[in-house]
């Protein structure tokens, strides 16, 4: 690549790419020319041992070779599904598409439950012309996935054997306004949507991420999140490429099987940045034994980001207490808020300052106002998700009037930013509703996130999702808050696999809590159900609460680990999910019990 790079001088006087005039392709070749021997990515294929690695110059050569091959079979602008495990091949495939002038489609993790159905749905929705991946995975999927019903022939292209050529090859030079990526949402609350991201969207968001995270030369990251998910791909892999840093990759299933592998990688490679959803920190606390903690040195970990789901103070406190002896500093915790429709990052806390929690009235928030709690039962702890960067505008609007609500009032979070996507694939009506939102008195369009929250002293607090709200009388409750009040039961139920919804019956509205029991659990479900019901009804204005117990892994989840609440509710009500037991509690009368016989050794 011989074209000159658009650069500016950073605060330290070093040359860096100008995000307003550059793309990911530019970043690839910029770092290949400046730091050719830097080992950008290292893969621990089994979660512990190095099985693949690539330098900046090698990655550029490999992406160029793949681009040359793809150009022979596909027209410029064709959409190409990525079907790789979370490995370096995913990154090679994505960059090969970009260098060929193609549009990669991200969103399928082949080892996830329901991956084949998701693959077919995304292939058809995105109108993809081809899929690229390793031959073994393509063969497995091609056997069971039905062909496209109409349109041009769909191509299955294995990329295992493609090698760089000795002859220099040219690559595409996309403009910042060109579509760079179609990133599918997780699908936790509805059918997955394909988000159309331009090179400008991605470049802007990566630049602001680096700024918000306080990225420094020499920072090393550890990423175990699926590369098919926006947090793993953009926040992990592409962030590394944009900044010229280093990234250690681990397969998600290797960390889920043995969480200490994540922390061992941080310790061994002296990583400064790593993180994940709140459940990941809880997973470490529950599964890593005290004698294993002694083998870790986490003093290098400066940014432990926590995002993508409800941030729990109890989880962070437990993690700090467990790993303080290994050098972990609670000031490393870093809260952030973002979503695929805004590329990723929207707000973030400050590096080295930890995460701040504030107490609010549960009843006040249920009626749309942030205020101090009346008593201990009324107390709800919320994490401050930080402030938006200078050119990202966050407003809290009334969903009906579109007027900006006063500070401390709850409303819909709306965003105006260069990182906001152009829309969803093939959804013109929805695009006008979601991406062309308005805020009274403000110029330009705003992204309607569907998330509820409020601003206080410039800090964003997220309370929950609009479409997950539960109405009990004149109160609007957030499922996350109901689950959060059950912290005292974390040894009895799997809080990270718990869902809450409402059920209308002839007797009125029932609050339903569905939760998984830990493997090997043998407790008295009658007493457990009663205790949980009493706890919920003491904190919330529920006249009836039904607690449903399931086996571990019974609740339906997305590839990124988010609970698919709607589908879980549907399958449960249709009797497609086996129930171990249930208890219905009413504070005005005795609870009704139905505990099913649990087969020995089956749970």
C-alpha cells in the first residue's frame, strides 16, 4: 500500500492517524510500516498455550493475500459472512474482506447454542453473497444449513490454505463514508438486527475509546469475548489494531470452562487492559480457589472494564476482596455504557478512578425520579457509567413528548454522535423510528437506544430496558433491580441466569422470577422459594410472586451470554423447559407450592 497516510501529531508529539480521514485498512498498513515486527495478536488456543501469533507486517501480507483471492470470486461491495471461532483467523478474514472492498458480516459464533439457525437467519437477512471460514467449520454448517431459496448462488469459501504472494498486490482504498461492517446485535430482547457501520463510525469510536480508556503506548490487552460480538471485535481486536498495541486472545469457551485462565493470561503477559460483563467477575470469584489466587500477580491490571449488562456493587466488592492479595486494585474497575447501534462506546468512567456507586430510592426510580432512599428496603445502588466524550451528545428524553427531562428524571437515553450507525439492514421503517429520533430543542437526529436512565452531575446512570419494564400498579420496575435485591441468595441460585417478567392471569398480575439452581443443589425448594418470595414482596409492591426453579443452563441465552427473556418466557409457558419446582408467594396469604421430584444425579 503506497498511498500516504493522513496523520496528526498526538499530545506526546508522535505521529498518529487522523480518524476523520482514515479507515481500518489505513491502520493496518500504517502500523505494518511503522512497527512491522510488533506481535500484534497472540492466540492461546486452549486458553493457556500459544497456538498462533502474527506481527503487524505479517497481518498486512495475509490480509492482502486473502483480498486478492476474494476479489477473483466476488464483486466489490458484496456482503460476506464471517464463520470462524474466536481466533486470529477471524481477524484475518475481516481484514481480508476490507482490503478486497467487500463488506464483512459479523455475528455468528459457531460453537454457540443455536449457531446454525442464527447463521441461516443472518445470511438471508444480510443478503450475503458468500461465507468465509475454516474448511472444517464450513463443511459442518453446509451439511445442515438449507440453501438459499432464490437469488444468486451462495458461495462457501474456505480460507485455510491461502498464503501471501511474493508478488506485490494492491488493495482497496475505502473512503470513510463506505460501509465497513455489518455487526449483528445479540438478540437478547428481539430478533438480531444487522447494524450498518461505516469506516467513519468505527474510526471515530475507536479513537474515542482510546481517549476514554487513557490508552498509552505499550498497553497490552487480554480479550476472551467472542469476536462475533461488538464488545470483543471492536472493543478488543480492532481497538488493538487502531492503537498499534498488543492483544492476547482466548477462546470464550476456554474461559467459561476455567475462569482462572483469563486472570492467568493477564498475570503472565502483564496486561494493562481487560474486562467483560459483570457476570465474568462473579464467575472468577465463585470458581477460583484461594490457593490458585496466590499464583496470580494482577498488579499490572490498570483498566478492568465492566459493561454490557447490569453492574453489581456486590460482585465488584467480592472480586476485590478475593484478588487484593494478588495485587488487584479496585481503582482499576472501569464502568462503560455502549451499544452496537452507536458502534460501541457511548460513556465511560476515568482510568484509575474506580467505579462510583450512588444510593437512590427504589420507589422514586419506579416513578421516574432519582432521589435519596427512604430506608434500607428502599435503597437501590446504581453504578455511574461516566461521561460521554466531547463530540458524543447524550440526552434523556420523555418517550412521548421527546422533550429533555430535568437532571435526575428517568427517560429514554438518546445519542447524537459520529459513531451512530446509518441504520439496520433492510429495515427502513424501523430505521426511521430508531435512528431518526428527535429531541425537542436540539438540532440533528438522535439514536433512540431503548434504554432507560438519567443524568446526574453529568454522569449517566442506566436503570434498564424500555421493553423489559414491569408495571405493577402505578410503579414501573426494572428486572435488574429485582434481581439485584437477591444478592443474599447468590449461593442458592444462579443470579447471572435469572430472568423476571410479568404474567397476567384471571387473578391479576403475577411477578414471575425464573432462576437456575447450581449443579448438585439439594436444598429445600419450598423454603428457598418462600424466602425469595418474601424478599421480593418486601422490596417491591408485588401482590403475588411466582418463583420458578430450573436446572443449570436451562435459560436461553445469546452467544454473548445475555438472557433471551422473551424466548425464555415463551418456551417456559409452552412447557418446553422442564421445571424442577415452583413456589407462589403472596404477602396477604399463604404461598402455594408445587415442588417436582428431582431425579437423583440429574441436576
